[in-house]
C-alpha cells in the first residue's frame, strides 16, 4: 500500500517569511522549512514562492508535525492563495 504524500503547507515547521526586494520597504512572501529540509544542491536553504506552497509535497519527512485536518485545509489554501507574487510595502502598514 503506497504511503500518503506529505503536504508541507500542513506542517508546523512550514512558515511564511518576508523577503525584501531591492527597496528596503518592499517585500514578497516566501515559505521556508524551519527544519531546513528544503535545500539546493549547493547546500543553500531553498525558499518557495508563497503562492506555490499548496503544491509542495515530500514523500517522507522525519520532522513532519501535522497542523490540522489536511484536505479541507489544502483545498481552501489552493483556492485562496494568490496566483502570482504580490509585492507588499511596509509603508502600507
């Protein structure tokens, strides 16, 4: 029986961070794993675009800590996430 895939967005270690653009008051949202499970071949930590987090899956993760009921959450996340990067400004706050 095949094992279910792990949706990183439903893990407590998957967090949203601000990544600042060339201007210090402008940023985009990115997602990272607090346990550093997403790394590039160079060893550098990989950040994912916020709007793609619902598609980020892994076959196995020893640190996976479920945040809640998976399918209502993922379905809603896919529906509610923006379809492209949005640039935010700290001046708007």
